[in-house]
């Protein structure tokens, strides 16, 4: 793992709650025993208490977040260092960490004139820093190394599992995308077949526009996430093709927050809803109707709506391929945190997607 990848992995670990909980448990235990050891010594009580809180906190942070780093660094694209290289890197890195921690701890104690008796092994005349450092190195380096190796192994297994899940999701996206694009083309061709008999010239123009539309569909669908502005432009082309067939029976209104053009979302969120509204609502009604496309932010996320005033909802049975496909993609992308519903309100049929956060 390169330094940049290692930094990303470190930030990812910092964002997870479990290591912080483990660190908190270690911190409380270490602070309790450190306080018991220091409370009978001479010097400032406030400094002793501060040392009993800060030094164990730094040690606990090192155990939970730093000890795995030397096992992961390789300087190349490998996820984990070979055993002996990782062992050597861990010994050197953890030794340096312990030296820094001991120096900080002694500096705090010296500020409060707290004197820790030298171990009998070293004698009273020994260097104070070294008498504290060597026992810490002897115990700390092996302990840090083993804990870091276990954490690193667990992180590697979790990353491999996440990578396998991403590959599975990508395969599902490809399958769903392949299902959607031919479905859109099939429905559009069915609609144009009617136009051929009614207005051959308009049908010829619409077929050329359909070729451009289908190219846009393929480009837009070739992504797991895309700007909502791309989908808006795709819908404008799609409605242009459908408008040639439906004529004055189709009246389109946009209520689109322009700041959402740059928001990223899975492709084809609105297109199946518009297609469903045209097929089952506008086209099915002799008078046609109004199609209203809404995209706005709210306190808890983003709402996308397609409203039509054509054929009432009660005559529409089932969801069809496009809406079933949309349901599946929402579950895949947001893991149950996004919702889709189809309902009737004040004579209009409303298809609504609620996304969990402002994109």
C-alpha cells in the first residue's frame, strides 16, 4: 500500500465507531491503573491527574489506530507487507512511537515536579529518561506489533470482502442497465409505429431523434452514478421524441432546482417514471394531460417527483419492467435508505423518489 492509500485507509478507520469504542475501553482501564500508581507520589495533584488521563489516551490511540500502519505500508499496490518486512517496519515504527510517548509523559510529570522512583535494576543515579524507556520498549514493542498485525489482518479481510461486494454490485448494475435500455427502445418504437400512419414526415424526424436519444441512453447508463443534470437533458430529448407522437395532448412543466444539476445519483431515476406516466397516464387519456417533473431539496434529502393528470391511477395495474427495475436499483444503491411510492392526490398520479440525503 502506498503512502496516499495508507492515509485514506487511516482516515477511513478514524471514521468508524468501533475502534473508538475499543480505544475508550482501553483508555479508561489504563487511566485507572496509572492514577493508582501516581497518586502517592509527590508533586502537583493536577499534573498527576492530567498525566493519568493524557498518557493512557495517547497510548490507547496508538494501539487502536497507529499500530497497523507499518504492516500495511509496502510502497506499491500490495495491500499488506510481507511478514518479515512488516515485522521489521513494525518494530522500528512502534519503537519510535513509544519513545515519543515516554518523552511526552516525562515532560508532563517534570512540569508538575512529580518524581517517579527509578527501578532497582537501574539504580538511583541512572538516566531518568532511559530508566522509563527501556521497560516500555521491552513490553510495548512486542505488544504493539502483535496488536497491529491482528488489526491489519482484520482490515485486509474486511477490504477484500468490500471489494467482492462492489464487484457483485457492479455486475448487478450491468444486468439491470442491460434490461432497461432495450425496454426504453421497445416502448419508443411501439409509439412511433402509430405515428408512421398518422404523419410519415414527423415519424421520419422522430426516428432520427430516437437514434440520438438511444445513443444518449447508452452513454448515460454506462455509469453507476451520474449528475442529475445529465438525466434532465436526457429527459428533454426523450420528451421531444414523445411530443411528436402525442402533440398537444402532452403539456410539460418543470420544477427543477438548478443546484441539483451537479448532484450525483444512479442513472435513470426519473426516466422510467416519465415513461410510465406517458404510457399509462397521458397517452391512455383521450384528452392527454399535464406532466410535471419536480426535483427539489428538503431538510432530510432530495425528492424527485413525476406528476401527471392523465388516466387515473386506479386503472394502472402492476409496476411493469421499468418501475421494477427502478426499485431494484434504488435498493442496490441506497441499501433500503431510499424510498419509492406511486399514489394519487387531487386527481393527479404521483411517482415519488425520496433519497436519504442531499446528494
